[in-house]
C-alpha cells in the first residue's frame, strides 16, 4: 500500500471511531462527499497533523458539502 492509501485508511478509521459509525457507513459518506479526493489532495498538510485535527477538518469539509 502507498503512504496516501495508508493515510486514507487511517482517516477513515479515525472518523469511524470519533463518530461511532460502521465502516460501510463511513465509506458511503466519504464517497458521497468525495472525501477520499480531499484527503489525497491535501495529504501533504493533513498527514502532519493530529488525529483530532483530521477528524475535525473532515467534519468541516463534509458539512460544507451538505448544502
């Protein structure tokens, strides 16, 4: 697996645990709101931050797409 792929899995698992969701539900959310594309695009910045920051950032990103 590549570093970006490993990081995407880490983000998915972190989001899942933070929101007490099932993996398949998080995958649906990530696909619907193109979160994987976001993670890939901002890998250089996100991978240097902490888990709480990442989950918060993904929450902001997803909520901005729900309009």
